[in-house]
C-alpha cells in the first residue's frame, strides 16, 4: 500500500518530534516545526534533527545535577 499523504513535522514543549497529517488540525501541545513532505521525508528530517531523545525537562534536570 502506498501512502501519498502530505505530512508535517511537529514538536511539543518537551522538544519531542513526531509527524502529523498536513491537512489536519494539530493536536493540543504540538506546533509545526516547519518541515513538510512525504511521510519518509518527514521521518528522515526527524532522524537528522532529533539526536537526543530525552525530554527537555529531563535533559535540564540532568544538567543541573
């Protein structure tokens, strides 16, 4: 099955990334990051920019420790 949908990369306040359908309203707590395209293009972009999977709050807590 081919997925011809257009997606966009979204990010939450914890700096975690996901993809969302471009033609749908964003879920609460998520903002568009600025990248859109095919599912694979969006996933490839996330793979490049999301190098630390820990939530922002955990990274900050660990930096203070």
